[in-house]
C-alpha cells in the first residue's frame, strides 16, 4: 500500500480514528519497518500538509512552533484477540475534527 503519509513502506491502515487533539491508528507493519521512523514520517508529512492547507487556522493549536508534540504512544500487538480489542477501541473513539 502506498500513501504519502506512510511513505513507500509496507504498511497497512487497519483502523483509524481520533479526537480533536490526537489520533488513533491501528497499522499493520512489515517486520522491516522501523516504527519510530514511521511515526516520524507520518508526523512530518501531516504537519506539512496541515500547515500548507490551514496554516493560519492552526497557529493557536500548535505545540510551541511544532504542530505535533514530540512524545507519542506506540503499542505493539501480536495476536488476533489483542488486535480485535484495539480495533474496537479505535472504532468507538470520536472522529478527528
């Protein structure tokens, strides 16, 4: 799968949702994909897109001079039961605004 936010990496979006100040994504990664680099790529590309499209509107919502704060939470799941629980959790979150 190719998506500009994900780069040309072997990554699938299983589920996606979020709230006004954060997002939830359940991604399926090939073992060769380094999660920290993927998150950095997603944050970089989305920040550039949002600044380009809505730069003035988001100035008050940025973390200092950055759109995304540095920290993030990354969890890894390994079996279908856990994946199903995470998928249901994400489905029950509000959509990003």
